[in-house]
């Protein structure tokens, strides 16, 4: 555990892209070697950057509902690891938050994942995480989520739970009807 603690301290002190971040560095993640569920996300938004708590926003509320987890379960690092592709808020663009910084994943991701040997389920949110974890560079989020059974039961691609995806959810009612009930069961099973 001391190697892991040292690594986590290094991540929390990271300044690799400090000069590129308008709001400064504030790595936001939640990891522990005992975690059974890994949430691979994109990057924190401004609200999360401010609070320092992963998914401490409307996206987090929706994600907890999708997974069937209480706030206490979700924020227990021995149950749930939250590892975004970029640990700091990348800033805002014309249509929303910018993409995760490209420096972060190569610097830290594999080092951290090497310590997460108890993971049973990886929830892969959005295109950046899906490209990294699933290796499908040209697949759309919709296509990946529709093919969720292909990756079941260990990897589950999901759209990002952002309120910006309300239109996607309305266009894809099968997501809540078919996928979410079995996803919640899989999450419960992994936490036993």
C-alpha cells in the first residue's frame, strides 16, 4: 500500500499541464486498491474542480441513479474507483467543457490501473474513455452503448451522464429500459 500511497501523493501534486489550465491544477480522482468498480470518465467540470469531489454535480447524481448506488456507496473508495482520463478541469469551449488534457493519461493512467487488481466492473463513460479503454477509435458512443452485451459483464460503455445528453436519452429509450436494470444488478453483484 505504501507504493500506492506514494503514487497517489504524486498524482495529487501533479503540475504537468499547469501552464495550460486557466483554472489551475486540482487533480480530482478517487482510487483505492480494494475497489471493485472502476468508473472511467472524461475530466472534471468546473463545479467538481471547485469542490474537489468527483461527480459532485448533476452528472454524478444521474450516474449514481444509473448504477443504483447511494452517495455513501459511490464515495467509498474501497468500493468505487473514479479515474477520469484527465484529472483537472480542462476549461470551457463553445459547446461545453474542453477535451481532457492529453498529458494526463500517459503520465498516470497505467501506473494507477496497475494497483487496481480487484476491479470486477469497468464503467466507461463517453468517447474519450471509450477510445482508451476499448481501443475502438472510430466507434460512436451510441454504437458502443448499443453493443453493450458484447463487452458484458466486465466492461460497460455508457453515455456521459451529463444533462447535455438529455436529447440522447430521449432518442434512445432502450438504454433505460434494457441496460440500466441489468447494470444495477451487475453493480450489486460486484459489491458482495
